[in-house]
């Protein structure tokens, strides 16, 4: 018998009616959300939302009262600050002229998602609740033929433990342009439901690092949708260590030949945290590459999930798709699940996938001990090695120190007893 | 005053009795060779000495440098100057050899009350000793033992011994898998390290090694005990006749 759900669909209906009465486009998203996905839904079976469903919260609405602002201080980045999903101009840096920023509507969201027909995306709770309840929908356009060396930093902060927040961003990289982005989720909210769309035009490139480090009570349901045209490259690296429940879901559409999607991830979990990496890559054109590599370290009662889907259409010959998930379990109560899903309709493809779950190897630990290095340090060095391998392979030089540093802080924390 | 004194040790693994009363005394400046058929317990003895989990004695005592060895954890034994060159060195993917060596050396230095070496000082020292073992700089950048050839792994073990300057080095079949040149390199390394204050136990199957590292004593471990001890000539007899006449079943 399921315990009673709080009726979130009612709450958002009321919210939309009160705030955006005339907006039929928002309402079209609203109508797609009746309740949180149930555990019988295959996409959500391993990551159940019961706890969230029983929580009582409503979407955040900006009040006139001034919130204490975090201001951007890092000289190495163009920082854009968001508070509770709302863009905070005063705290943000001015962008260079090659990057155009604008605000979009729910109608624009619909038109940008025209090509999406997967039910798992169209029925995704984040798409529908954020599509109907967002406050700011920011678009960043990187103009054609620009290579922007200084990275953008997106600081997603928030503090409203009884609300959901709905950051919504579209990043469009025009042809032959390059951009590097570091995004940090650090919120203390009931639900953080960021929706992000990346559009990569011909021969463009994005390096995108995302830190999911929300407060220990927060649920984070990130949804990222990317579209790649010919010769485009999208490198995403996710670090997930925060939140009570964090699911980082990505859908990538390879819509032009020679495009390349690399979606690698590290998650670090402890206590009763649940971390989920779900990604789908749709190979629609020939000669494209994709990689989904995930490494997790789990301690105490934590759980980890990797669901990786690769779909290769018939005309997507010479596809090269790799998928690998490895989890390191530090406690006998921690659990890691991995669910690969391969749908391959082309014949000339190279696809590999694999998953391992294991403990730290006692023989390896003994080798450290025999050289005088104590057990704690040995464990530390082995986990560091396990993680740095994938980080060094995935992360652009400009972000490497920051990512290694953030990872080290996070895994020191999960090693604490 | 001995460096190592093993007194009548017994060990069983999963109800199988492996050592049935082994005693051995090693003094400073000595080289002992331990020989014996496959599966006679030579590596087991080395694991007992280095404190591997699962190799706890059912009876007997071991003193190392006048301390009760069994009271010390594996890493403390290394800190105190006991070193094991593994028969099968373990691969550590992602752990750079240089970092691993530096960590080990600094832990030992700290224990000895010496100043820890900074990165540069350490790299210089490591390279110097590595080149004496014909180990290329490039190898030190790689993960510990990953992709090393059999011979490279063995030379890397000896490099670790040189860096850690132990009181007692146990070399478990360090000669196996070495070509003639590598055998000379390794033996040279051991002979240079050997002095009047430290000692070496070499576990080997072949007399060949003992031409280079000349032992003071040769012991035959078989049927769970030291069946016979003697001088270097004992190794030559075994090379010629095998273990017939020494070991029950041979
Ligand atoms: N962890 C273990 N579990 C079960 N049996 C073990 C274990 N360790 C050692 N043994 C057994 O103890 C016996 C001695 O093994 P050991 O490796 O010490 O032999 P060895 O003398 O070093 O042989 P070799 O010359 O082949 O290296 C063998 O029969 C081996 O199978
Ligand atoms: Mg052996």
C-alpha cells in the first residue's frame, strides 16, 4: 500500500493560474504532469520518488524582499548568478559581446523541443513542471566563429527549503564556435528541477562541467537535452555528490555526421544518499562517436544507479559508442545498480558496454601496507586513482584543478565515519 | 643480537597445516637463502613476516630487531625496516609510481626522524637509483606495475628496497623471469645494499642467483619445516639432485 502523496499537480495548477493565467504554453506542460512517475515506470523503477511525492512544497515565486546575494568573485570566469532559479543581474558579470543573453518564453521552449519525440523526455517531471513553473528562461547565444577562452560559470544557488525551484537555460553555440562552462548547483530547496537545452550548430564545441552539490535534504532532478549538428562536439562531465536524491538525466540527439558526445560522470555517495546518472544517446547520423563513462564510490547506506541507453538508427553507420560503469563499494550496505540499454539498428557499428561493481582490492591494499603506507592513506590513494583516471580523461585543462579539488573534498567527506 | 628470530611457528590455512614448526635466526650482515619445492610455504612465510591478513600464526613467536613482530601491523613492520619484494608484484592502476614511491619513502623517513623529501628532492633521488636499476624515467610516470614486463616489475621491487633502506629484505623469487642481464642488475642492487647492519633473505628455486648473491646459509623448507640447513654447497647439491633424499615425497 502506497502512502499518500501530496498532490503536487494541484499545487502547480494553482501556481500557474495565479501567476501566468493567460499562458497557454505553460499550461500545455502543466497538462502533461499528473503525478510523479510511479515505481512501475521502468525509467524510474531504480530511482523512486515516493519520498519527494510525500513532501509538501510549492514552486518558488520571487518576492519583492531583497534576498542576501552571493556575488561572483572569481576573476577566471564570467560568472552568472542565479538565486532560486532567478537570474541575478547585480551579482553577475557582464558578458563579452560574443555572447548574447536574452529571456525566452514557454512558447520558445516548445519550439526548441520540436524535434523531441521520446516519451521519457516528454513525460519527464522536470520538463513539465519546469516548463510550466519557471521564473526566468535564459538564453545564451554564442555567436558564430567565436572561440571564447574564458569560461562561463553558472552559479545556481537557492535557499527556500519548502519550495521547488526551476532554473531554465538554453545555450546555443553557433557554427564554428567554442565555449566552456562550469555550472554549480548548490541549493537548499525542497526540489531543484533544472532544465537545460544545448544546441550545438555545425562544427561547434562545448566543454560543460556540472557540479551537483545541493544540500543534504534537497532533491535534484536535472534534465539536460542536447542537439548536435554535423562536426559538433559536446563534452559533459558531471560530478554528483550532494543532495538527498540527485538524478542527472541527459538526452543527446546526434543530428549531423561526425558529431561527438562524451558524457562522463563521477558520483560520490554516503549516508542514505541516492545518486542516479541516466543518459540516452540517439545516434541518428553516420560517423558519430559517443561515450558514457561513469564511476561511483559509495559508502554507508547509499545507492547509485546508472542507466545508459544507446540508440543507433539504421542510417547511423560507422557509429562508435562506448559505455562503461564502474562502482566502488566501501560498505556492505551500499548498493549500485547499472542498466545498459542498447538499441542498434545499423550493422556497421562499434558498440561496447560494461559494468563492474567491486570493493577495494585487499591485495592492492596489502601492497601499500607492505610499503609502510597505512590503510587509510592506501584507501585514499586508491580511490583517488580510480577517480582521477576518468577525470583526467574527461575534463578540459582549464577546469582540471577545480574538478580534482572539488572531487577530493567530496570523497574525503564520504570517507569520514 | 639478531635481526630476525623466528621461533617454532605454526600456521594453518583453512584447516590445512602449512608450517609445522619453523625456526630461523638471522643476524646482521647475513644472507640466508630459502629453497624448497613449489607449495612448500616459502611465500607463506614471507607473508607471515610482512603481516598479511589471513596469515595469523596458530603458535610460535617472531622477534624483529628485538621487538615482538606479531604485535605490529603490516605498515608498522615496513616502517620499522622490514621489506618484502613480492613474488607477484601487485598492479595499482591510476597510482603513479613516482607518487607511490614518494609516499612510501616519506613515511619511512618520518619514522626514522628524518626530514621528508619534497617533490624535487625526491624525484632526483628516485631517478638516480632508478637509473642504477636501468629503470627509465618514463616508467616512473606510469601506474605502479601496470604494463610493466615481468622483469621490470622485479627491478621495480628492488628499486623500492633501495629507496626504503630496510634492515631486513625478503626477496621472494626476485630472480624468476629475469634475463641474464637483469639478473646481474638486480644482484648488483642487492649486493650494494647489503651491509653489516642489515640482512637479506632470498627465496629462490635456482642456484644461479646464488652465484651472484652469495648466501651464508641455505635452508630447505619442505613438509612444513626447515628440513635441512647448510652453506652455499647445499644449493649446488639441490641443483644437481633435486630434493630427493631431503624431502619425504620427492
Ligand atoms: N590464502 C591461501 N589460501 C589457501 N591456501 C593457501 C593460501 N596461501 C597459501 N596457500 C597454500 O599454502 C601452500 C604454500 O604456498 P606458498 O605460496 O607459500 O608456496 P611457495 O613455497 O611459495 O611455492 P612456490 O615455490 O610455487 O612459490 C600451498 O599449498 C598454497 O596453496
Ligand atoms: Mg612462492
